[in-house]
């Protein structure tokens, strides 16, 4: 039986910034939460098909974009992944196959109003 080979960096053409809510204790016994950049990851971002984009727009819904990452990527539900073009991908959930060859993150595309049609 051959061991599974993890996805290679050459298969992950895009670099994304990882932003996460981080809680810290304050001096009064409470906590404060702040969104911080915690690093970068390499990913392959699959674009939704044109039909999926139109259907989502007509339904007033959001589009799901699928990312494939290295199996040890520090990406979690709720993280925001910032693309070079400024778009944000909010991680809805992550899935790892039975053999750790990649990490899949299903994300919601978040565009600021007025950025693009």
C-alpha cells in the first residue's frame, strides 16, 4: 500500500492572508476580542461556475468557493482569508479527507458594496 502524498505547494498558486478573532484577557477580569492577521496560507481557489453565480445573485444568496490547502494549514471556521484583490473569503467549515493529503475549506465570498458589479 502506497502512502498518500500531501498536496504540493506548486498546486497552490494563491497566497491568502488569514484573519481571525483573537480574545485576550483585560485587567478587569473580562476579555476583549480583536480581528488579527495570524499569517498566510497557500491555496487553490476554485471559482464558482457562471450558472452558480447567476443563481446565487437571483436568490439574493452568497456564493460558496472551495479552497484546497495543505493538510497542516492553520485555517478554521470563522476565519477570513483575504485575497490579493481585496476580496474576503469567510470560512464556513473545513473538511479533511480520511488520508491527510489536503484540507478543504468551503468559504463564502464577501465583497464590499460598490467594489465590483
